[in-house]
């Protein structure tokens, strides 16, 4: 298609854009900012890499410390169980020692009461649990009474009662009393 200008006015032609140096400054400023941002990001990336290495090393150290502490904890628990076992054994041994010395103390107390009383001999001693039966011979009723008083005063016996006493008439020249005493052993003091 052909165009014809009927008006006769010349048609303006569009000009090509003009490139000036002012646009170059903006472009240079943009490039400088981009380079600066790239440098900053590169430095930041390097620091983050260093932080990552430090944190990885710290995590590894903490895991190693955790493993070591688990070993220490298991050793502590083993020693604690061993301590409890030894404490139980020690308590058992102390209890057995206290029970072992109990009869010796009882016999010492009994011997002390007999030796404090003149003309008195024991002929039988029976113990069933905490119950005690003592039989003996005395030359007077006063010796039996003194013996019973000494038994009540001792800490080894409690609730001592005279079951029976009678005079033995088999020997005419000698006055002899047979007696039986029943009672309880005193409860031992608690061991600490």
C-alpha cells in the first residue's frame, strides 16, 4: 500500500533516542552497589561457613561429653547399688553382733544377781523365746527374796515373779528351800 500525503505538510520523522553520559553514571552507580552487595554477601557467607564449622565442632564435643557422662552416671549408679548392698550387709552383721553379745550380757546379769545373794544356787535355767524359767536352791527364804529383788532391779529381766517356793525336808539337819521363778527377758535396746 502506498500512502499519499494530501495535505502537503511534510511528515515528521521520529528521531532515534539520544544516549548521554548521565545514564552511564546511574549504570555505574548500580554496578558499584551490586559489586558492594556481592562483596558483603561473600564475606557474610564466609563467616557463616566459619560459624557452621565451630558449631559442628561444638556439637561433636558435646556428644563426646555426653557419652563420657553416661559412663560416669552408670558407674555412679553401680557404686550406689554396691553401697546400698554393703550398708545392708553391715546392718545385718551389726544386728548379729548385738544378738551374739545378748546371751553373754544376760548370763553376766544372772551371775551378778546370784553372787549378790548369799547361800543361793541355780539348778536350772530355761528360755523359750522371751519367757524365762529359773529354778534353784537356797538356804533361807530371805535369800530367795533377795534373789528375786536383784532380778527385778537388773535391766536384763522384766516381770519376774516367784512361781513357787517350798522347804525341802529330805535333810533334817539342814534347812533348804527349792524355788521356781518365771518372767520375761527385757527387750534389748535398739542398735544404732
